[in-house]
């Protein structure tokens, strides 16, 4: 599995591929109602409080957005 230990929530309407557009919320999965937009990712920390978006996590982002189904490391929500 490519997930890290921490969940990060994406800043509203920010580019989901830019690591520092996320805020770490810890090990508990956040609530992200709905589908269509990336809400949160579970990843390793880069040492500066931003997630490391590995190719595996990026692939899960693409799958989640194309299928409207949460993935192990990626959660969706209805609004950006």
C-alpha cells in the first residue's frame, strides 16, 4: 500500500497536485462527504508539514476522480 501514516486535507479549490496545498490533520480519517473533488490524501510527511505525493498516490487520485470512488489513500468530496 502506498499510503503514509497521516491524513492531509486539501485547501479549498487549491490544485490537488501541489503538496503544500494540504494541511496535516493526523492519523484519523477526515470526513469528506460526496464525490467529484479531491478532499484528502493519506501520505508520508516531507519534513516540512506537506505530504509526499508519490506516483502511487497520484494514480489513486486519477482513479478516484475518474470513478467517483474513494481510494485507500484518497478521499473525495462534493465541493472544492
